[in-house]
C-alpha cells in the first residue's frame, strides 16, 4: 500500500489525466489502474475535478457554431437531413422565384416588342399620308402662285393698255384695208413724245398669216418706209403689242412679208394703211 | 439557442448513444461540452475564430474516432479535452499560426480572455473567485500553464524556472485543492 500511496503522490496520475506522459508511462499507469482500485478512483477524482474546473472556466461559443458543428457531424454520418431547416426553405424559395420572374419578364418583353412594332407601322402609315398631303399642298401652293403670277402679269398688262388709252400723248391711227384686203383693220397707237408705237391686237382684223409669212409694220417718214417690226395675226391674239420706236411718222402701213421681215416693203402686198 | 432547448444526458446514456451514432447523441454532446471545451481551446489559441474551427474539428474527431474510447480508460471529458488540447496545441505550434501571432505573455492572455468573457459565465463568477482564492498563485499559474496553455510540465519548469519535481508537486497540490473545492 505504501508503494501505491507513493505512486499516487508522485504526481504521475495528474500528468496522465492531463495527457502529459510518455507512451511507456501511459501503459504503466493503465496497468496500475487495472490492478489497484485506489489508483483508478484517484484518476477518476482528478479527471472529475479538472472537468469541473473546465466547466468553471467555460466560454460559450457563438450560437451559429452549433449548426455548423452538428451539420459537419451529420455529413460524416452520411445522413441527408440537416439540423437547420431555414437553409432549405431559402433554397426552395429561390427555386420558385427565379422561373416566375423570368417568365414575367419574357412575356413583358414580348408584348413590349409587339407594341413597338405596331407603333412603328402606324407611324409609317401616318408619315406616308402626311407626306402625301404635304405634296398636295405644295402642288396647290405652286399652282396658286403661278396663277397669281398670271393674274399679276395680266393686270399689269391691262394697266399698260389702259395707260395707252389714257395717255394724251398717244395718237390713235386707224389703218384701213387696201383693195387687196378691204376688210382688214388695225389700230396703231403712237406717242411721238415717248417714241412708242403699239398695235392693238384685240381689235385687229387681219387675215391669218401662214407660217412662211409675217406681217410687217412700216412707218412712212418723209415718204420713205421705216421698219417697225413684224407680228403674227391669228384669232386668239389679244392685247397691245409694242413695236419698234420712232420719233416721227406721216403714215403707217402693214405689208405681208416673208417670215422675219424684209428691208423694204413689198408694195403689192400692202394690207392696211393709215395716215394722219 | 436557449438554455431550455439544450439536451442533457447522463454520461452513461451519452456514451451509449454515441456508440450507436444517434443524432441526439451529437446534439447532447455539443450542448453538454461545447462551452467547457471552447473555454480550454480559446485560452490556448487566444483567437475566437480559430478556436471555433478547432472546436468543430474536435467534435468531428470525437464523433469519428469514438470507437477508440472506452469507459475503462477514464472519464469521457478527460478523453475529449485531451483531443481538444492536442488539436489546439498542434495549431499554435504550426508555422502559419506562429507567423500571425508572435509570442505574447501567457498569463496576461488568460486574464485578458477572462475579462473579455466574464459576462458569459456571470452566474459562476462568484464560485471562480472563491476557487481562485483557494488556489495559491504558484498553483494556479502552473495549472493554467499546463491545462489552459498546453505546456508540458517540462516546458512549464523551463518557463517558471523551477525544478521538475517542484512542478509536479505544485500541479498535484493545485488539483488536490480543486478536488477539495468541488467536493
């Protein structure tokens, strides 16, 4: 018993419990414990007091470590179940949410694309019709402008004609038909002051000339004929036609000449003549 | 995790359940011993995140090698705490750990952790104070060096500059004081 007491008091049992022994010492202590219940009881007491000391100095690990540790043990067990139910719930939720949001966005973009296409077609049709209307309007404006221009021209022309009649300096000379063409008549307006000669085509009554010939107006100055220009006579001729200017004249006459006029009048082709 | 939900079994029931590898055994094992083991580990490694990893490794090792434990060898906790201490000591002696934490005053760390953690085990605080008063300073320092810092008694003798025999005697006296206190 003395040996056992000395063995206990050597402190080897404490080191054994603390794991601070060599493999030989370990085997020796275990053999002693098998043989002597007193040593076994001593080891039990040392272990218990160190366990309680550890309990006194216990430190609570963080709460989430419990699931982590237990899951790692369960994985080792080959068990599919996990100790945490929240995680699987999250995963299920994810699985459900993703396809729905995808489907929604798919149909949304489908409809959006269709709407865009429809809008584009409507826009093109509207653009074409507006373009056509614009073209019509432009044509209308152009035709109105040309019409306006025609009216303006006509008005100014008529103003000029009226001016001739109103101008006191103009002298009206009525040319009468010669025996060759007794029914022919032509009125010549002449202003010696303004040196202007005009013929009144509206009231003219001349046979229609062919395309090879033209009428030529002559002024008789001191018995000599002076060319005043050529003109055509047809049924639609209207207005006053200005001829070449001349300062003085005794008489006016019209002969039928070759187209373009002649330097001297062909006397047997005289159509009308008038004197002051 | 509330205290009420913690599972507690007698040591015999727990050992049987662990041998059958029942799920409830894992839960009971964790609930009954995680704080005690974590207290030892965190004092050795002095880093909570590393201590948690080691605690996890400890439980995995306990679970996987439980067949090597027998009640003949002693208390379950003695076996488990030596697994935890060995893993923690392996860690602090590994190269990467040494690189990241240079040598620090050992006892300072223990008191530092105690101060940091004292809110966690407030109900037991009175008891610890009584216990600390019962232990002589030289007894407490050798016990904490070996138990909570992972020193061998040879290393502790070097550290404290006392003969090996004195170390053994002081260690035995400290544990004897513990036994008196807990009885």
